C-alpha cells in the first residue's frame, strides 16, 4: 500500500484558518474515497470529514467540525483539501488523510468508519494556541 502525504499544518492562533492538503506521488486518487482524521495526545483517532470519488458526496463529524470546515478535491491536481476556519484550541492534534481502496463510495455512505480505510499518511501537526 502506498503512502499518502499530508501538508499545510502549523501553528495558528484561535480563530485562525488553515488549509490541509493530501496527495500521493505517482498514483491517481480519482477512484478512492478519501477521509480526514485527527488524533490528539491521549485521545482516540477520530473522523473529521470524508469525500466520495467524484467529490459530490461529503460527510462531516458534526461534533468535531461544528460547521467550520470544508472538504474538497481537485482531480487535475490529484489532491484532496480540508479548509479549516474558526480554529479552537481543542482542534490541536495530528491530522491524517486516508484512502479507501474499495473503488466505490459505500464507506462514505456509511459515515466513513475508520476501519474502512486502507492507506494512511504520516500526518501533519496542527497547533492552535495564543
């Protein structure tokens, strides 16, 4: 299984914004549903958002996102993005993207459970602090 690569994390003040990117070198992601997950120290890795193969179906973990984030994909750039606004200190953690190799959108229909995703990036760190 290939390794996905996340980028765009960093240090931001509360209320600020970041855009995370997910790519893969030498392989097309067009036919994979993609999810964004995050993990804070001492806490379980949890879903943030996920997107279908054609980008027309998206899911958000409402408890986490609270209307502040947006997921999208650009096939011409072979990339998936997570735009985050109104960041809070509770958003601090390592953010991962993951690919579902099944070749359909069933995992997105089912709410993107973590165990349905096969390949994971190494993560990008997001720190929200004043």
